[in-house]
C-alpha cells in the first residue's frame, strides 16, 4: 500500500503480465477514509487481449500512515453501470 492517495492504483501484475490495467480513476473523497472509482480492463488470457471496460468503487482507510483497502464493489459491465447511474439519478430526483 501507499501513504499518498494519488498513488493508489488497481494495476496488478502476474508473471510479468498486467492482468488488471487501470485506465482511469476519480477520487470521490479524500481523508482518513478515501473513496475512489476506477475504470479498468482485465487481461483475457485465452484471447490474449484486454476485455471490456469495467468499473470498481473502492474504500481505503488510512492506518499507521498507509492507505489500506477496506471494501470494494466491482461493476462488471457498462449495462450494470448504466443501471446503477439510472437508479441513483431516480433517487436523487425524488429528493429534489
């Protein structure tokens, strides 16, 4: 882990292959508890290429000077992402 929010990443390598490739990230909240949404692709070994875009919302807690991941929610497709957005927008509009 890291002690700087901006250095947090979901890039992950196995045997020299970047199996989880971060494409983008947006820091939603900063502080002792940090929330970040990532856009990423997984390496598909059988196809020898990266798969479709996926999304992950992750929460980190700063403990002993380092950020440790405490929870995550992976959104596995654009369709699922759109449904989450539509639901949140509906709830927000109901509150207005």
